[in-house]
């Protein structure tokens, strides 16, 4: 092999190395950009309440509505409510929004805690309706028709 052939071969290796470096740089840049975008979305979903104030509690006494409110939940979920209890919850805003939690109480002091599910009801035409089924955490994107303050209040329970 003469020196011209060696130089030509070295050029090929150098060009392939440069192209490989450029491609790897582009891939790394894209992955960093995607990860940054996902982190931003995760922050929004993980803490959807960051910039939204909670809804104000109603002046109405929730205890006078509890029987009716809990009846709506029990009727909707029937047998699936077996072993679960419904917390007192809160009436919000003008008394037409209700947020509460559903949980399984510990049977002994050694029981591990179970998940607590939040649920949102809204009164429409003097009738209570479940507008957000039991969930661990609510996000604004999943419930665009529910005021953000109501969602935040539910998530804070």
C-alpha cells in the first residue's frame, strides 16, 4: 500500500468518525430535549395545583347533606363500596360542589394503610351527580369542566 492509499483510507476513517460523532450529538440533543419536555409535563401532572388556589369552603353545614351525598356514592358503586368508608368531606364554593375521600379503615393496629380515593360531586338542578369518579389524584387536563379550585381542594384532602 502506498502513501496515497493510506491517506485515502485514513480520510474515510476520519470522515466516518466525524459523521458518527455528529449523529450521536444529534441523538443526545433530541433525547435531552424529550426528557426536558417530559420532566415539564411530569411536574404539571404531579403537582397540578401549584398555581391554582383551592376553592373556598361553603358556609353551609355539610352534615345536613351527608346522608344524601353518601347515598349517591353508595348507589353508584354498590357492592364495590364493601369494606370502604366515605369521609365527611367538604362542601365548596356556593354549596353545589362536594369533595370527599373513600378509604378502607384499618381493622387492626398492624394493618398497613390503604390508598385513599378522592371523588367529586356537583349539584345540578337540585340533584347531586358524581362528576369525577374515585381517583388517587385528579389532573386539570382530565377534568376540564371542573373548576381548578375544586380539583385542587379534592387533591388536598
